[in-house]
C-alpha cells in the first residue's frame, strides 16, 4: 500500500481498523520509516493530556498542536501516488481526523488524564477513612451517577482544556500542579500476554481479544497559594473559596490503574475499560465540604452540569460520569448482576458504565459501518459476563 493518510494512522492507533486493515498498515510500517515517525508523533500527541503539568509557564493548545502536525503530514505526503486497489482506496478516503473528529475514546482519555480527573475526581467526596498516621483522610467512591452534557457544554470544557488560561490547569502564579505515574504505559497484543504480566483480562463469548493496554496509576497533586487562588476566584465572581488549611499543603486526586481491552467479532468492536475507584487525599483539618463547594464554583464547569451535580442527593459518595446528550441519543438505568449502572444509546454506538468491587467499569460497542451496533441488551449480557 502507499503511505497511509493521517486518518488511517490515527484509526490504527485507536484500534478502529479491521484485522485485515491493521495487517496492511503494520506491513507498511515495517518498510516505511516516514510513516513510523508519524505514528510516533501521533502517540506523543495523544499523550499530551497525561504529561507533567508542573511547568506552570508552558501552555499546550491541543487543537493548535494537532493542526500543526496535520499540516506537516499533508505537506510531506502531498505527492502523486500509484493506483490503489478498491480496499486501499476505501481506507485512504476516510475523513482526516482533527481534534473535533478524533475517536471519542482518545479524547476521553486525554480528558481523563487531566481535566476529567481534576473536575470529576475532585467532585467525588466519598466515605471517609482515616489513614494509620491520622494525617490524610482518604475518600472513596461507592456509586456512580450519569450527568448529561450538551454539545455546547463539551465544547466549553474542551476550549478550557486547549486554552489553559491563567488560573486554570497551569495554575500560573497560583501554585503548582503535578501529574505523576506509578509505571510506564503497557500494551499487549492478546489476553495471554496481559495475563502473564499480571493483569486480569476477561473473555467475552464470541469475541476475540485484539489488543490490551494499561495506563498506570496516576496522581494529580495540587499545592496552592490559597491567598492568590482565592483572589482569582473572587475576581471571577465565584461564591466559594479554598480553605486556608490548604495553603502550601498538597492535596491530591489519585486515579488507579486503567485497563482497556479491545474485542472484535464479525465487524463489531467492543471496548471494555476497568478503573480503580479514584481517591482524594487532603491535609488533616481541611474542610471536605468547602473543597467540594469550591470545585463546583470553578468557572470551567458549565452551569447546566453544575446544576445537575448540585441536585445529586448523595454527592459525597458519588462519582459523576459525563454523558454528552446528542440528537437521537438516550440514557437509562440498567442492572449489571444486581449493581446499578447506566446505558447510553445513539446511532452506531452503545455505552454502559457501572461500579462494583471498588472498580468503575465501562463497556462500549461501535460498528464499523455505523449501523449494526451491538444492542443495549446484548451489551448488558456481556457486562454480566465481565462482572462475575
């Protein structure tokens, strides 16, 4: 095959290709140094969201970074090509994938590594357990709730992520923020390799395991200059401020190992993700309720989402899960082996989320043709297999 277009390389990294398409790309990469280098750059671009954010003066604009890379790629490959066979032509004519068209799972994990862990993790104020040294209080999630987001809400958060203006993720002048990982990212070609490495990879009847990836435990630690942070909050009209007991003392959000498994069967793809429940650690004496109220008051949380969060009766024990409401999509409560979960259905895609055994589970199906997607009932049956 000729050099692949950018969309095909991104689809390869996102595990969106069929087995035959994937083999073609892999064979091409073995002989094409140029495309191998672009795959490496794509991987680096996708990992921007989980890089260390402690360098307060460095701003990362994901949209601009993607556009620059796409421009470089198109210039490099703007040359006559030989005649393609029908299968290659179909693959190569797929739309180019910028930030707006990137696979939802990719965008979700960019968000999860930084913004989502910060926004949603910090809003989850679960049951209190006191550590042995009585210095840190550890809060654990014991249930999940769906929070609907409109397309405009999502755009608002995405703009916030890409702009990184003063007082947001970079915390310019307000203190330090650091992301640390317990290990390196790991990737396995099948379930046996992952099992041998010590990871439990469940099977789904009738589906083959195509790929397994493991994102290590990550911890986001904040160390605030509370006086400056509160001055900014006052300036933007926030009603709540940070507890003075947090001044110069770290508080953190910890997201446990994330295991993602990609399954294939007759053109249908299913992705299963399991995440250890997030933890929040705060210094002794700090007010948990004040921290929650302050996080809810932050300017990047859309008002529509904020109102839903405030209406959750048991927010102190709940992890809000964002659900982007689109035309034709619907969500409803389901039961996974007796545990409460949620199902979201839309054209070409079905998504489940539930919590059990101190793990948050997500199961998503999507059809390559956009039509023959696994039904909600079938996905619930799969979830029951996974949750035994």
